[in-house]
């Protein structure tokens, strides 16, 4: 089976999920896959060796300013004519299937040319009736039209009795984690604002990764690092907790490693606000609505999280894809959710919420 795999490149979470799928696909003789990424400049991708000869497009992305979505910047940076040309020129006739993780060029090209498409993404979960933050008309329009596909297989922390699977997370808790620092990943916030947030907390060691940091350096109790997959992975394994925006993948990795979470959702971003709502309802995070030092200080005193344990092997999903009965998602979902381990407090929350 020859698969085209479209991946949203704006956030590293989509790419992290694609890496796990790429590694599993590489072990099989019955799957051939080509990857397409869009949403950031071609030179801004890193650690992409596992994807082979991948292609990139400008696509569409949401511009941010000071921790919130900027509609004006988004419109100013949009290239609708280029997007239209890319969709028309991308030939998908040689493929049997499109897998899509919220990537618009491949999704619309597949729709135009009649290629069957399956969305396997966190965003696809919102095509079903699940708990969510207040939703505006534009949120509904984006979720429905940004990267449309024939079949929507959502990815989430719980199934809500819908066609939703758990995330695949390959990292396991370190045998002897140092728990020596707090990991900070707030890529949509300004560096100066993060510095002001953390500067008064001199008794805590912070390790911060940010796309605007070009060279590693230290300012007192705060370490600053440029993006690095191995460096970030090590920092995550050995931290005592994570301060992050409301992206799905990092929260999933943090839960797998039993790291407590302080979540600052991107203001105006429906998905991140919905993620925060779900995590809070399950008792798995604390909210940080503004960059407030007192809130961080209180959270630092919180105990470790009991976390969640997710499956690490996408083989059942790949078997389902190759089998070709794509509208029958129930056996796949049931098999994967049997591999998820909810802690006792989380199970109690789920029961109280009638899930």
C-alpha cells in the first residue's frame, strides 16, 4: 500500500506523532509512505531524518503575538493564492490512501482528486461530540474546513464513546529521574515575558526551550536552550514538572512520564482551551491563564502527577489501515484503549463525570 502522509508542521507535536508512525512504517514491507509538511519555513524543521525525502509547502498557520492568536497577523501572513496553486499542483494519483494530521494541502488535493483520506489527529476528535471550550463560528469552520477528510479518527486522552484512539507515546519514565528542574516550553510567549515570570523564583532551577533562542546560555537559575529533540527529551525525562502551552502532544508525553503540568493555553485558540478544560476535569493539570509568578510558585509545591500510560506501538493501527475496512473503527479503538492505564484518581474522576 502506498500512503501519502500530510503533517501540520506549525507545532512540534504533530511532527513528534508522525515520527512514531514513520518508525513503525519503516519496519513493514506492506507500506510505502511519502511525507508532506506545511505550516513553517522549510529551514525551520529539525531532526527530520526519519521522514526520508519529505516535501514542504507554505500551507496555512496561525500567527501569534504575546501568547494569543493574532487574527491580523494571520491574515497578513496568509498566502491564499500560493495555497491554491499548491493544492492544484500536488499530484496524489499514485497513492492508495492519504493519512492526514491537520495538513491542508494534502487534504484538499485528495478531496479534489478523489483519493480516500483519513484524519488521524487530535483536531479530528473535535469533529465528534466531546467536551470542549466555548466554540465560536470561526472555530467550527476551521475544524471542519481547514483539512477536510473522508474519515475522522480522533486522538485524545479519553474516548468519550466516540471514534477516538489514545496517543502513541514511546518514552518511558527514567528509572532514576533527577527531578532537578522545571521544564518550561512556552513557544508562543515572548522571551522577556518568560524571564519576568521566572526571575523572582530564585530557589527553583528552570530549563527553558524556545524557538527564538539561538544559542544555549544561562541567566542565574534559568537555562535557555534552542530547539533540540534529544536535549528536550532529556530535560523532560529528568524534570519535576512542566510549564507549557495547551498543545496536545507535550501534555501527553508529560502524563506518560508522570510529570505535573501547569498549562498556559494560547489565548483565542479553541483547541488549547479545550485541552485545558479536559485536563482540569480529569485532575491532571493546573491552569495558568496569565503569566503570573504567584501561580507558578503555588504550583511548584504541588505533588507529582499519577499520570496516564499510553500504548507505544502503532502496529494495530497500521494493520487496520492495510486491512482497508476504514469505516469500521470500533475494533481498533477498543483494542488500543485496553492498553491505556488510568491512575486511581483519574478513574474516580471519570466515574464522577459519567464517562
